[in-house]
C-alpha cells in the first residue's frame, strides 16, 4: 500500500481537493503534527503516514470542521499539506519546483564534468607544447644562406632567435693578435667563394662543376700568358721597339677583325654540330686559338709575311671565340642543378676574368725576362701551350653531359639490351670519344682506365651504329619499287619516321612532323636491329620482306613500341635527359600523303 500511495501521488495527475475547514482535534498534551505516526518503538515507520505521500480521506476532510482556529484562511494553527496553497495551481507549482531542482542539479553536474575535461585537455596540451618546445630548443637550428650555415640561438627574453655570428669588429676585438691573420684569411676565403662560385655551392650545381672550374682557371692563365707573348712579338715585328710608326699595328687590328667576322659567318652553319659534340668542338677551338698565338709569335722571323699571317691568325681566333661561346652554354646548362643558368654563367665569367687577370701579370713578367728573343718566345710558348691544352682536356673529361647524342644514346641502348639496365652518366661520358671523325686522336686522348660497368660489346656496338646511322635519308634512295613504299608506310603509319637498311646503312627517313623524341625512338629500334643482326643472326632481306610479319623491321618495331618507355624511365632514373635526341640530321623530310 505504501508503494501504491507513493506512485499515485508522484506520477499521476493531481486532482483538486477541498481544503478541510479545520484541523482535527488533538489534545494539548499529546499534540503532534503527524498524528498517524505512533511513538511506540515497536510500530514500524511507514511513508504512508506522511500527509505529503498519502491521499486525504473524506472523513479527515469533513470531521471537526469547527475545532481549532482558522477555517479556510489556513492560519498559524493550520497543519495541512506542506505544499498546499490557497489557489488551484498548488499542485502544478509543486511539480515545477521539483523539476527545476532536478534540472539545476543535472546541469551543475554536467558543467562540472565539462570543466574537468577542459582542465585535463589544457594540461595535456600544455605538456605536449612544452615537450615540443624543449625538443626544438635543444636541437641546433641553422640558417642556410649562400651555402653557409649560421647557427641560431633562442633569446627567451625577446622571444626571438639570434645568429651566432657577431659583427666583424666585435669578432676582431675578441681575438688575440696571433689569431688575427687566420681570421682574416678565413674571411677572405669566404668572400672569394661567395664571389666566384654560385650561391648555394655545392648544392646548387652538379658534382663535376668544381673540377671543371679549377681546370678552366688553369687554362685561362696559360691562355693569357700566350696572348701577352704573342702581342709582344707583334709589336716587335712592326718595329714599334725601333721607333717605327704604329701603322702596321692598326692594319693588324683591321685585318684581324674583318677576317674574323668573315670566319664567324662561315662557321655559324655548323652550329648544330656544337650541340651534338660540344667537348670535341671546344677542344678544337682551343687548338685554333693556340695556333693563332703561335702564328703571331712567328711574325718576327717572317716580317714580310706579316699581313697574311696576322689575317689568318685573326680568323682562327675569331672562329675559336665563336665555338667557345656556343659550347659554353651547353656546359653551363648542365651545371645548373637548380635551373640557375644565369648565375652559373655570371660566375663563370667572373672566374674567367680572374684567371685572365692572373695570366696577364705572369705574362708581363715572363715577357720582360724573355725580351725579343724568338727562340725563347717559342720555347715558352710550347710549355704554356702544353699546360693550356692539358688543362682543357682534363676539364672536358670532367664534364658529365646528360643529354643524348647518337653515340651516347647508342651506348645507353646497347648496354640496356645487353644487361637490362641503363648505364650511369659518368661511365658513358668517360667512354665518349672527343673527336669521332679522327680515330687517331681518340686513341691518344682516350681514358686509360677500362670501364667496369660498360661491356666491350656495348662499346663496339655504339661505335659501329654511329658510323652506320644516317638520319634524314632520302626516300628515293632507299626504295626500289612501289611495293616497298606501301610496306614501309603501312608499317610506320603511326610513327614519325621510316626505318630501313640500305647499302649497309641504317637509313632513317624523317617525316615532316618528326620530333626529337621520334628520332630517339628510331635510334632505339636501330640498336635492336643491330642486336638481331649480331646475336640472333637475322640478316636483312630487303624492305618488302622485312616489313612483313616475322620480318626484322616488324619485329624490331614491335619491340621498340613495347620497351621504349621502359628504357626511357630507366635512363631518367640514373640521370639521363631522355626528352629527345640531340643530332644534326640531313635536311631531308617527307610529307606522307595518299600512298595508294
């Protein structure tokens, strides 16, 4: 019953009740606000005895209406329900107060939980940030500028970083007198490195740049020594030392410039060859330059041949300057690892000026010692020329050209067919001949140490393929009938070239829209044709038969289409630039039309 009373009182709608007119009569001696509770200890306590949790009965409401004071006013002697009120909304107010207290308690607990969570999160963030900050501050921090590393230290007062290198005067003041020369030497060295080498050296250039620059500096000094000796010999030849008027000197300069301009115009037609083999052409230009110096030094012995000797020497020197300027860009473009072409060229000019300045000083001193003695001049010239050419040779051998000309591409492709891997850049450049057209000079200037990466078969194949390759062949010279034309055009309908073998040559007929990439692919097919010929014994039987299914042209083209992208990717992975073939094909092109 107690549970039933509680449930009906709290969770059922409250009904309006009539307030009793008066409280029940209790004796004064035994007055108690809860008369239903017995004070007998043996009587159990029941919640139903509380007026708040029990329903009033009709007898209680109607009995003793006139006892006690206060009827409907509910005076001081009135002991009804504690939450009763005089109006009809007393039960609603009772529930509103209860729900308000419950909601306030839940909200307070929820806020306490949120505050505790935020406090723990802040503690974790602060501890994490503190650990990260400690880790950063305990590790050294460097500022990279121009290839130099400057250590930075945190300034906790100003919340900044300060550099570890103080000012020049503060450093000098902190040094002892014996330490000053070493300090000044290091400062001068840092200044020269910053002035002579590209910013960010050595990371901003390739690994072969420094060796090339050192050897070029030596040859620049030797070149200027020869120039001073040659100029002195010219002055003696025109009689300047004997008081003659300098008319002949003026004629020499006019002839030198005029013939030199003509030689540059004639030599400009070979510009594409400079890109294909820049090392050989640059060495040839150095030979021309030294030959011009030697001719000018011989003028005192042949004064009557002054004009032709001076004109020829001027033409040789002008041609040498054109080749040197053309090939220099190829070398500097390869050195610029961070595409800093302009800076690499500018620093190269500064290095050249510095070597020339040193060479002029040494040449003047040597010229004063030699005087007008022609034998001494020639002997000194031979020694200086040997130093000059040897420095040039070493500097060009140190260069690692990453573009593909016919020889380098044939060596890369042949080694790929032999071993399945593209050879590295340095090994291929070491095997490349400086003078492909002069085998005797190649044997003399060849590197003595044999390569451990490249096979002898691949090197022999590259030499023979380069000799047998004919880029830009005429179509009319390699076909015999209409069937061969149809077979070639049908086989190479999706390519930018036609390839066939004629007279022992690998003839590549270039279409009008042929690109450098198409020529590189054609050379890869040529290498596979050579491999089929040497290793599989498949000889050529004519264009018509070779273009049929099972023919060597059809087999080689299918292999080129399948493997060309693979060899390109392998080449790029070892440093080669495989965007096209650097070559000078013959100016013959075809425009495919309706071959029917």
